[in-house]
C-alpha cells in the first residue's frame, strides 16, 4: 500500500516502453512477495484447522492446495533479480534523452535546486550561508583538459548524500527534501525524478562530483564512468568550495564542440535564461596591457618636481608612440552572466511596465518591432499556470508556406526551465504566429523533463490559451468598432457645421489615421488568412472566430465590415446573407448575378480571397441567417403575388425556347465541340436575377462555384475525376426581357432547325460561361464563330478561301532605286566630311 501511495502522482504514460518494462517487473515482484507472505500467514492458520478437522481448507489453484503451497514456502530459496548495471545505465540514459544539449539544462537545474534549498534554510537560520552569501551558478571549460565544470554555492552534499542520491538510480534528493518540508513552505524546486544527473553521461566518459555541505566538515569527491561502480573519497585538497558542489565532466570525443564559449553560452541561455539565480560562464578576453602601465606612469609623474615635468611628459609621449607601434595583448578571464532576462510572467501584471513587456517580447521572438497587443494572466483552478501571450505586428514572410509543418512559437517552461521551445499541441495551427511563454508547476513530465505527452492537462492548458488569444482579438475588434461608431456620429454632427470647420476636422482625422492606424485593421491585414483557416478547422471555436471575420460588401465603399454590421443593415424581409466569390471586386461588381441585387438594394458580401468561400461554407449560418451564394441556382428572393403570377406566365410563354435550348446544349456538350470540356447541362430556365444581360450560367446548390473550380484546377495533385464530379451540373438562365432572347424565341417558333438560331444559342452559352467566371477547355469553337461574325460585319464572305497576297513588281524596282540613291548620298556626305577634316589638320600644322 505504501508503494502504491507513492506512485499515485506518477504519469506512467510519460515513461518510455523500456522504462515501463522495468517498472512493471520491479512492482510485480514486490507485490507478489508481499501477497505471498500474507498467504503464507493465512495458510499457517488454515493448516492447523485442517489437521484438527481432517477436512481440506482453501481453494486449489493450478493443482496446488493451500497446504501444498505452505510446504513449498517452507523449503523455498529466495533470490534477488540480477541486472547488468552498465547496460541498465545505458538504457536509462539513451532512452530518456534525444538531444545531447539537454545535459547542461539538467545540471544547471540541479544546481538551481541546491541553491533554492540553501535559500530556504537561510530563511530559517540566518547563519546558514555564513561568509558565502552569494547564491550563484558558474560554468567553466578547460579546452586543454577537455572538461566542463558546473559550480554552485548551494546546500552541498555529505558523503551519505553522495552515496544515496548519486549512487541510487531514480533517487531524487529534491523529492525527499519536499517530503521533509513543512506544509506551506515556499520553495521553487525543479527536480523530482532523480535521473537528470545521469544525462551528463551523454557527453562525458567520466563524471566527478566534489561537494561540501555545512553538516559535514569534510569535502568529498564522487566519481564514476557510468559502469557498475562509483567511488567516494575525502578530498585531499581540503575544503576548497566552502559550501556547494562542483560537477566536472570529462568530455567524449564527439562532444568537444561544447568546449566553445559561444556554444556554452547559447545552451545555458536557451534553456536556463529565466532561472532566478545568476548563471555565469567563464569567457576569455584580450586587453591592452600598456594602457594600464601608462596610467601608472602618469600617476608617478605627478609626484615628480615641476622643473622636470616637461621633460618627463615629452619622454612619456615618445614611449607611448613606440608602444602604439608595437602593442602587446594580455589574456584575462572574466565571468559573464548569461541569464540577464527576468521572468516577468512570475510578477503581477500591475508591477510590469510597458517597456519591460516590449523588451521581453523582443528577446523571445527576435522581432525588431514592438508587439501589437499582449495578455498577461494567471490560470487557476484544476490546472494552474502563468502565461504572457503576444500578437505580432507583422506576419512572417513564410507563415503560410510552412503552415502544415510549422509548430507553435509559444515556449513551454516548468518552474522557469525551458522544456519545449516549439510545441505541437500547445496552440492550433492557425495560431502559430502567437508568441509568448507558458510556465506551469502542474505538468506531468517524464523523467527527463524533455517531452510532454498528449494528456488531459496539456489539452486543458491549450484550451485556455486559445480562449485567451481569441478574447484578446475580440477586445481589439470591439475597440475599433467603437471608434468607428463614434466617427460616424461625429460625421453626422459635422454636417450641421460650417464648411471650414468641417474641412479642418476632416484633415485632422485624416492625419490621425495615417499616423496611428487602428490595431485591428493592422492585425486583420496581416493575419486574416489564419483566422479563416481557423474558421475552417476549429469546430469548437468557429462561432467565436466568425465574429472576428471582416468582408467587403457592395455597400461598404471598399472597407471591410463585420458580419454583425451586415446584419444591422439587412432589410426587414431579408432571410439570408448573400455572397459571391470572384477574382477581384471590380469583376464581381459587373457580374450578371449581381444585377437583381443592385436593383432591389440588397447588400452582398464580395469574397475575393480563395479562403473566404470555404470559410463561409463551414459556418453555414450566422445568428440564424443562412449564407447563400448568388452564383448558385437555389437563390430565393422576396416577391409579391403579382410578380409571382407574372413570372409563371412568362415561364409558360418561354417553355418552347427553354426546352429547345436544353436539347441543343445537351448535344453540344455531350456530342459536339464542348464534349471534352466536361460541362454538364442540368436545365435551361427563365431567370429572376437578370436585368441587363441576356443569359447567365449558375451551378447547382452543392457544386463548386467558378472561383472554387479555378482553385481546385490549380492544385498540383488535383483529381480530375473528383473535380468533374464536384463541379456540378450547370443551369443556363435566360432574361425574357432581352431583345436577343425575344428574337431567338420568335425564330424557334418559326423553325426549330434554324442554323443561325443554333449558332446563336451555342455562342450565348459559351460567352455566359466566360462572363460567369468559368473556363472553356477548348475555346476554338467560340473563336471561329467570333471570326465569322466579324467577317459578316465587315461584308466579307466567311467561307471565302485564304489566298496568298500578290506583290506588284513595279513597287520592288522603285524601292531598289530609292535605296541606291540613298547609298550614293551617304557616300558623298562622308567624302565631304573627310575633306573638311583634312583641311582642318593642314591649318593646325
């Protein structure tokens, strides 16, 4: 029961398969032994009862009665599991860590724990620190000896501590310290599993640990080569540390790159830049020795007599000139602090200034611009963590290029130690531009603290982070909408004032907008594609994202408005939100499908981005209003009873034309010139949406629009069969009021086989396809018809054969004579120029 109680808080999912196998074996052996001992005690009592009564007591399992098992227990021999320690160490080290660089993080984290323990004891006992009051970590390297040393002034270890903590795998001194502490004590400790120290063997053949604690007057040295043994001895040098620990690694040949100052500083800063204790790295610098000596000489000169001053100064100047000509350098070693950046997320947000937020953002994001906005919060409840999240001003240039592979840029910390610089599950893909940090003490880490598993706690943290980011965006959007409403109100009041005051106010507003562009406008301009992708991918937050979307409409005068503003401007009888997609706003404004909506003064969303339409299709509706494409056949508009009756009569009147046109286009697309285009005709009907154009082509309700077809055709791995199926069957709508359609009806009633009528019907269909945004697979048939129409317009027989043009001979002779005369004139001019040049030279001579 004690073992099970100790293991309750361990996240077994985080362990590797090999580690889990060992844990199962050990735990199973211990439980089996205790159960067996308990059974033996029971069997002793039952055997006595059986002897007295003569009746077997207990159950028979696998042919053995309880009495048989009792006899076996009496004569059994007990053995312990044997393990090859060096192989076991190799399995533990190499199965827990995938990156060698983490050894420095683990050792610095252990040093920070030792310093935290020392700080805790110093609070209870002021004399604990004695003369060595500086709590710090130092990292130094020796290129000649091929060693790296990590020194701390922490609590240190006695001989027994070295044997128990370092000689026992998975023995955590920090865990024991936490258990021994009184409840409510304030100690921010990192280590819990007791194997971080062994990551040193990833890069080292041999590890030496020198340690001195206040409880032991002798300084001890622990050494091991990750084999089956280790040694502990008294330090013959005596007490050199005072208090603390020094871990020295003798590096392997493939780890000599860590002997570089830059590499050490980079690794220490990457993982441990927010440790609360200062971390110093020993660096080598070269200084000019003569500069110091010159200063000493100047001090000596001041003491000399005034009479010799001029001579001495002259002599010094000459010596300085000589030294400048041949300077000598002196090598000195200094301790350079690498963790100068503070963990501002640990402080209350009221205590952090804007400058500190900006500096912190630039340090973690490497961005040269200030952040657009940020949120600083502490999450409480079942999971507690602290976080600061930033929205950048500019999007990375490759943001959408690496959309599917890029990881979240939010750094994950545990007790101020970096665990993951980029993490997959922390934020969804569409928010991978968000920068920031998350620090939690509740994360169930695996023994190396290097990777987190996909567990419930991480999902809860991710959910809270997404909610906070969306709340920050919503705040920016609301601030802008509030400013827009105020501006509209101000504009209404300005109309009542005099023209001079109004012009002055407009100029001031214009200058203000240019100098300080609104935050949400900046953000939407840079990251609108991400929000649209989120609307498409994130089912749980789609309704929140929909309130952040912005679109240009037919009434917005080029500005992008929210869907809420669109709803405010809807007509009372309007039941749907209308939209259309296209390559540009100008093209959509001229589209035939837009004509009836302009006539009825209905506002339409114009989607010029290829992500807009899939986003709205995923939304389906907004505040109970369905999204309806005006480029599809299912558009329904409000009509009066008189309009409905009239339309029914017009439909009956044009039924001969629509039936004939349907049959003609079916033959044209399935057997004629457009057979290879893959266009299927569903029907031809009288249109309610046309007011000016004679015809328009629309697709079925669930088919691709023209814009979607273009996007799908542009895919590198597009499936032609699937594209043909999803394109949908096309519907040709005709305008009964257009003269061309009226004339075509009259021709059909007179003669259905009229060739001119057939040509006109086919040309109208092909031009309607192009005008509606669809592509013709083979435009040669349409081009030939256009050429014939141009020939007839010019009075030329379209069937006349093409002949080679004859050039008159007289013209060739005249051109040749003209060229000869031209050459003669040029030669004369050159001769005259040469003669003039000769005369000039004679005069000069």
